[in-house]
C-alpha cells in the first residue's frame, strides 16, 4: 500500500465511530450471510475497520439467528405442527424413515402321477405348437 493510501486508511479508521444504526446494519447483513467485504462497503469503511469495530456483530449474528430459528422450530413442533415435529425427531432424535420390503415365498403342491417338471409343464400348459389345450 502506498504511503498516502495508508495515511488515508488510518484517517478513515480513526474517524469511524460505530452507531446503533451501523451496528444494526452490520448485524443484519452478517446474519443473512453477506460477505464482510460487502458489509464494509455498505457502511463506508474498509474490512479492517469493520473487523475492529464490529467484532460482536460479526461473530455472534449467525449464532443468534440460528438460535432464533431453532426456537421457532421448537415452538412450532410443540404447538402441533406435524412437519416441524417430524423434522425435530429426525434431526434431534435420530429418527429415520425406513422402507420394509416383504418377500413372500410360496410352494405349489400338485397331486397326481409322478411327472418330471417338463412333463408336468407340458401336461398343464399343453403343447400350443400342436394346437393342444390343457386338460
């Protein structure tokens, strides 16, 4: 950085005084995932000044937002929202949906003369190539 840019940067940093409004702006923008470079530009400062003056807003905003959403989800589940209840159980209690496939086996018993499989099929289905129909 050139000497005059460094001096201008230090002057801007020294002049910046956080206000309730800028703190709210930084917290809101950080909460929704706005990159710090963009937040700094919105406030009119550089990223270093942002990091120096808005530590809590930058570090805690995501945790506060996550806590509010989790509380809202919890309240919805408690108040009977079935989708919220299912989501809570799957994510917090480890529940999961399973699919059960049943396999059924069966046997066919045919009474009659002792026939080989081929003879039985021929007898049961008939020989269609000769125009015969089953008995």
